[in-house]
C-alpha cells in the first residue's frame, strides 16, 4: 500500500484543526465538467440543493468531506483523490486517484484507478466495480460481489466482527454503544479498586473524608497542579530510554493516589446520604457502595458524566495529596518545642536570708 494513501486522512485531520479551508485549484481555474466531478453536486435538473463540502488541499483537487456524502455519478471522472471523514463515498463513474473513508461507508459500482482504503467503514463492491490498486479494509465489513475486479492486493482486517453492534460498520449508533460499554468497563474496574482500598486502608479513607469539606477549594488547585506536574514529568522521562520505567511507575503512583482520594469522596457521599436521607449511620462498606452507586448513575449520563468524572478525579487527587494520602501526620512537621525556662530553687542554707531595706544600697 502506498504511504501517501495513509497520509491523506492524517493530513486532512491536521488541516482541519490547524486553520481555515482553502479552495482547490480545480475550482480556481474553472475546470471543465469532464476534468473533475465535484462530489455531492447534483445535476441541474435535480430539485435537491447541492451539498457543501470542505476542500482542504491548496495544491491538488482532493475532495475532503466531513459528515457528508461524496458522489461521483456515472459518466463522470474525478481526477484526484477522495477522502471522507465520518461520511460516505459512492463511485458510479471513475476516480483516477485514491478513495479513503474514515468511519463511514463506501459503495463502488464504477472504477477507481488508485487504491481504496476504509477505516472503520462498511464497503460494498458491485459486479461492475473495478479497483486497479489495493483494497484495504480495517475494522469494517466488506461486501464484495463475485464480478468485482481488484487489480492489487486485498487486505480485510474486520476485527469488529466480534462486536455485535459493530458488524455493519462504525455508525453513530454503534459509536454510542461502544462508548457506553467502555464506560461500563471503566466503572467495573473502579468498583473493584474502590472495594480493595476500602478493605485495606479504611482509616485513611475516614481521615481524607473528614478533611474534604473544609479543604475542597485547595483540593481543586492541588489536583490541577499535581496532574500538570505528573504529565510534564512523564513526558520528560519518556524522552529518555532509561526513564520509561520511571514514567510508568509515576503514572501508576498518581493513579493510586487518585483512587484513594476518589474512594474517600465516595465514602463521604455515601455517609452523607445515609445520615440525611436514610436517617441512619451506614457501615464503612455500605457508605462506599452507596457513594459509588450515585457516582455510576451520574457518570453514565452522556457528556455531563465525563465532566463529572473529571472533576471528581481532580478533587480526589488534590485532597489525597493535601492530607498526605490519609496520614495523620501533616506534610510540614513542627519542630521540637522549647520548654519554658524555670528558675532553679535556691540552694538550701542555714539561717534566715538577709533582708534588704528599701533605699539601701548595701550588699
């Protein structure tokens, strides 16, 4: 497979995030209808309005579409590459370049002189389909008619076939279920970690939870600074080969400290619910489980759940750092206190002490 095929979607994504789009030279020069068939533009007799597309190439006429359709009608020729991100491509005519689709769909009933690459995309080739180059499918289903001709190699890595809702391609519906299952897996892992921490260090959880109501403001600042310092330090360590194990150890340590803080917040939340809602004191494990149940329900809410989980992570890391991971000793130890000076008692002697009359200066 040519390296420039994979470079096309990467360049498209970088250009999207870098700056405004540029019109293609084919439009600037006023290319003839035979030279370029603009994807998605309907015939003049069609009542449907033309679709808008984002042209991201300054030097070439490559068509890049975002959440749209690229269409090359029968009898037309597109003299360059076609890239669609979160969209679909239908080729009934001829494409002289490559066709690359990321998380969309491909339907070819005409001819592609270059290569066809589909990433998380469903692909359908009819009996009239002709591909002179390679056909590469990664994570998407392939429906190929017996008469379809492929001049190069065929690579089909449909590892999503094992996932029921992804067998027909990476659609928005499938993306929703994928994110939902990913959240469930993360919740399951957090549940096991919280139970383990609650069983091993219950006293530390109580100490951190006790300090949280009065120090949550400083916990936000401490959590943000700790995250930033950990990220910068990990990047510095990863830059050297010998520092990679240290960077992994640092990341694991930060996660462990964060989990202690999060478990403490969940314990405080469950304890508060038991006292104010259930009107009774919950046991240690019951308070942790109650707080986790509330956390899980909020976390599964789209968008807001992710923001909520991020805020809890920052607070958990910050309060764990401020309380020295639940230790009873503060970060700054106080020095030994100097006992007050005491006047030693007079030495025992015989007789009465001399009396001094006021105003006399004798000894």
